[in-house]
C-alpha cells in the first residue's frame, strides 16, 4: 500500500487533474463484473449481509432499505446521466 499512489489513482479515476480524458470509476458495474455475488461488499458493509446480488450492488433499490444502511447523498441515476452526457 502506497498512500501517495492510491491518492493519485482516486484523483485520476474521479476525473480530476490535468489529463484531458474523461474517466469515471463505475463502482456498481465493476462490482457486478468482478464480485458478482457481492461477497466482498458484504464483508465490508455489514448491513448488506444476507441480501441477494442485485441488492448488494444496489442497496438503495431494496424495499425496505436494510437497517443500518445509509442511503446515498446524491441521486445515483442523475449522476449516471451526468457522466454520460459529458458535463
């Protein structure tokens, strides 16, 4: 673990810096691709233990929302549209 490299990588994928390319880390699609059952997420986010893969990767869609899970502070769908519109 190298803190300065990790910090730089997060900045790079968040689209900050002098690189003109638009990069956005899509955590939901990456999680579905590399952790389809959501076992890593459930190991780290305890309120999601016992949910199926769909709600592990998208807990804000669960009805009811799992106790102890905090809803996102932004509307996820609007952020997806923002990324693909190119703003």
